[in-house]
C-alpha cells in the first residue's frame, strides 16, 4: 500500500522512485515509468520452486501465504509455474496478517485432514516463525511433511530467534545467492564495526541481502546523478488556488526524466552481484537451495534461469535446463528423516477411502455384490475386487477403505459405468474398484491407473461345422482354378509324350482313337501306378520325370488336405464382416449399460436393430435364437467379458475380430489424485507376479483360452498360387522337349520335306506334306532298325521312297493329288505261318 502511494507520487512529480525492499510483482503492473525495483521480484523464484516440485515428482502443493498485497501478488505466478510441471494446487491457505495463534492452529489442523503434505511458505519472517512453532506443536514438522520457504523468509533466516530453530528443522528454503568477493568481505567488516559502535548491546548480527540491495541502489543513484551531470533538483510549480493541499501543489521535477534515463543506463557489479535495471526491474539472479539443520543451514543445490537445478555453479558440462533430482545434494527432511517424502498421506480425520463398486445383473466373475438382509451386511467379490485388494496390500503403506455399491436404496444399479465414473468426478467416491474400461472420454473427468488386464471391443458370432458328409467333399481340397490347370496339364503332357514317341514307339501308333486314348491314359495314370507302356525317347523320359514329380506334390498335398477335411472338426464363423451385418439388417447385441452402444452407433448400426443382454446366459440365448427368431446374429462386448462367454460355450461361438482398441481395464481415481502413481506401481507388481495367475485361475479356471484351443477355423482350399511354380517348370520342360524334337525331325527328314517345297505349292500343302512324313515310322530309330523286314514290300517301300528322293519330278507334280507320299505298311502276323502280310495305304 505504501509503495503504491509513493510510486504514484513519483509518477506525478516525474521523480525516480527506487525501492530495495518492495518485492511484490503486483507493483510492476502499475507500469510507472519512474518506478525502479532494485530488488528481486518475488515472482522470479516460482520457477525454482516448481523445479524442486518436479524433481521429486510431487503432484499436489498447498501454498500458505499472508493475506495482503505481498502474499497475494506471487500466488498467480506460482500456480502457473506449478501447472507447467503437472502439479495441482487443491487448496490455498491464507493467513491474516494479525492472525492469533488459535487461528493459525485451526488452519493447520484443517491442512492435516487433507492428503497433501507439501507446503510452500510465503510470508514475513515474524508471522512465519509463529506458524512454524504452531506446526511443530501439532506434529506437522515430522516425517512425511515437506516445507519450502520462499526467499523473503530464507534471506532473513539468521534473524530468527533461537527458540524457533527447532521448529524449522528439515525445512527447505530458497535464498538469493550472493557471490563472495573481497569487496563484500571488506564492506561487511566495516558495516559490522559501525553497527556495533551504534548498537553495542546487539551481538551476532548479520547483514542480509536487503542491506546489500540498499547499498547497491544508493550506489546506482549516485552514479546516475553523476552521469546526468546536474545538481539542480528544482521543480516547476503550477499556479493554483491557495486552498489546495501540499500534494496537490507538488511540482514537476526539472531533471527527473534525465535522471530516469541515467538509472536505466547504469550497469555495474555491486555487492549483491550484477546490477542492471531493465525496464525498471532488477534482473533475476541465481537462487541457492538450502536445508535447515541444527543451528545453521546447508546448501544442497543452485537454480539459475538458464540451467535450472545444478549442484555446482561453475560446472561447465551443463548445457540444458535440468530438473533432475540427481543435481540435488542429500537432504535431511522433517523428522530427521533421509527418506524422500511421497508428498501425500491418507487423511488423519479418520475417514476411510470410499471405493465404489458396480451392481451388475450378470458377468459376476468380475464384480458380484451380495446383500445379506438378516445381518444387513454387503459382500463384494469378483476378479476385479481380488486384484484391487491385492494391489492395495502391495502398497508400501496402509490404506483403510470401504467398498460401497453404486446402487439405489432398493439394491438395483444406480446407473451405467459412465454414471459411476462421474460420481468420482463429483467427489462422491474416492476411487472405483471395477472392470472399468480406460477410454478417452472418461479420462477427461478422472484419472486411471495402469491397466490390470487387456481389453478391447470384439465381435462374437455362432460357429457352424462344415458338412463332412457332402458327396462332393472330395473336390474341396483344391480350388477350381487348380483343378482346371491340373486337367489342362494332364492333357498337355499326354500330347507331348505322344509327339515324342509316335514315330518310334508302337504303343503310340494306330488309329486316332487308339493314339488319343493311349496318350491320355498314360498321362492320367501317372497319379496312381507305373505305366505298362515303355518310353523310347530320352526327351519323353525327361518330361515324364518332371511331370511325375509335379504329380507327386499334387497328390500328397491333396491327400493331406482331404484327410484334414474328413477327420478334423471344421468350425467356421457364421459371419466375419461387420459391414455384412449392417447391409443385411441383422440384429446385434451388447451388454446393457456398456459404452459399446456408442461405438455401434458410430459404426452406423440401426438403433432399432440393437438388443441388450445382462448376463452370459441371456447372451447365449439370444445368439442361439438367431437374428430371424428374436435373437441376435452377433454380440459386441469387451474382450474379457467375451472370454468368459467362450469359456462356457466353447463349441458354440467364436471371437471373430476386434473392432475397437482400448487401453484395458483399470481402477479409477479423482483427477490429480496422488494415489494414481502408487497404485499403478502396485498394479505392475501384482500383474507380473504369481498372485495374478492365482486370481485368474480362481475366477476363470483353466478354460480362459478355451476358444483358442477348441475352436479351429478351417484353412482354405489349396490354390494355384501355391503350385504355379511347379506347373511353370513342367511347362518349360515340355516345350523345350518339343522344340528339340521338332528340330531333330526337320534335320533328319530335311531331304524328303523339301522335295515338294517349290514355289507353286501353297504353305498348307507343304505343312500337310511334312505332317504326312512325321506320321511315318522312323526307320532309323533303334526300335525299327533292329527289326527284320517282314516281306519284300518293305524293300519296295524303301526303294520307292529312294526313287522319290532321286527324282522328285516323278512323284510330285503340279496336280494336287500327284504328290504321292507312301504311308508305312501296317504289319499283321498270321498265326499259321508266322509270316507277315502287309497293306499299303496311299
């Protein structure tokens, strides 16, 4: 109040006002051009305080401050700094400047009933000493508590009476750091000598930083006056009424603006450090973090605006802003404890933790609430409850709690899970022990622990067994494209073998029907037995070897697939596509009160096609009826719930796919609750240990994975994609053999083929002539070369061919039918004489 009044006077008179004791940040809001704050602004330390809070991971802080301009001015800056490090301020403790000891004690007792145990003291030294004394009396300067003093108290800690020292043991404080220099030592010595001369009865006095700021402010003003170069400090007065007060008649300084500019330009190294008034404000300097022990203090770290928390000021290996706890030295906390306080405790007002539990009509494996009317007691059991109890037991401290059903007076459920979560937000519950799914919308109102089990929304549908008595089941092992390709290759291989064997093998000669039948018989019979027909061509043998390998792979794969179809139970889901359900207008179900309803609506399901169920039995009944008979075609629910359904009905349903991913099931606490981190740590310990397996076995038995062990989804038929490489090899081998055989034929029969190849014959006649030659036996082959001729007709035939070779004009003419090419004789044997007879075909 005084500072504001003086600042206004200076603004009106244009006289610089230099303050070395007013530290409130609210003074800078006056935006006076003639006000110079030659002391640290109290808001400059909020970053250092938040750095300490962040280093130790405390989530809640309660500021205790004096109810005046000084106390209130820093609080908005402090809260902003704490929010930046995710620390909440659940309560502000305001102490009146003239508060009695009883009023202070009443406020401290109120703080004891809260969870928070981290307090920031921001008040003058006299009021702060009284508060610490009272806090020690009621047991708040003990283990588990954290007290942090702002710079105003810490800078004057040497002036605290000795009787108060026992009340601040273990307290942390922020102290303005003043570098030790020879000038400071000489000045301190001179000051103490002068002080003792003036006050001989006062001993052991220390000069605090305010005295240094005062000396530096006076030095700065003297330098500014010298720089301004004037000794005329006169005022220019305005004429007015004689009835005006002295303040109203105050004039304007003639050299005030020049002196103001000189102060802004003044920079030097003072007793308290570097002196520079930028925008009328002394720039923030370094703070030292001290720990009060015994009758003195011990420095544990430093804080600078550039580097944050550092152990040593002269450290050169720090280049970034740090809030690491490793940069803080060892601290003796209140209660002479070396253990770091966790920053909160269970309230000491005797109240238990109010833990809400849902009242359900089904899925009792998770939570089951039973009320005994005879004894008027409530029993809560279930998978989620057992895990919650194990987690609370795993905490390093005791927590008293009571399980409160979320129910109406008649015992029915009071609402959905969203309604129950909202009760935590309203403060009606301190926590929830339930199978509550962690989703984004709920996290806007409450905090979740780490999940204790995985979750997600999945679709469950009935399964059907493939009809293994189908008359055409033998066709199912292979897809149609593989059947067709196999058939084409059987015919193709038969043709290739016929081409390669026709001229040299009697088995592949004869009437066309006989030759076609023999070729197809030979090719298809490779699947089951060895052929009686002997192959003489090496190229044919090569092709058959490749083809037999292909057939072996095909038959073995076919046998294995058919065996699986006929022996293994083939269970397939009735529906696999959610969009098909929507397109067909099928009815689907979800658990009553579940958030799944919103997901189904987002997927564009018709609300009229949605049906609810409350229990596993009701879900089974709906699925058994089917969509057309008043039931449902599919059920949508969370994975843990559907796992229970499948564990009881292994052979009827299957889990098809996950349609929505969630973070799992977790426990619920109010936003910013300090329980969250500790309970999450305990959840990890429980879920990673044997206790979790015992709980799962107790509630789900050994059939938790029944669906995955008993429901075998049929594998698809064998397709061409799996065998196209084999067909490619067989095709290349066959084509290569044909090309080689054709080339050898053209080379061997080149003289006969080119006899009639004159320009007068058409291309088709030439091709026909070549084919007629190909249809003849190859007399040079081993098959016929070693056989004796059956009669002289064979010699005549050979001679006739030789004659054509010698005189082509005698056997080829321009007449279409004059080119006579003799076919080979068909040999028959007489049983009586054993001599061959012959018939010539022309």
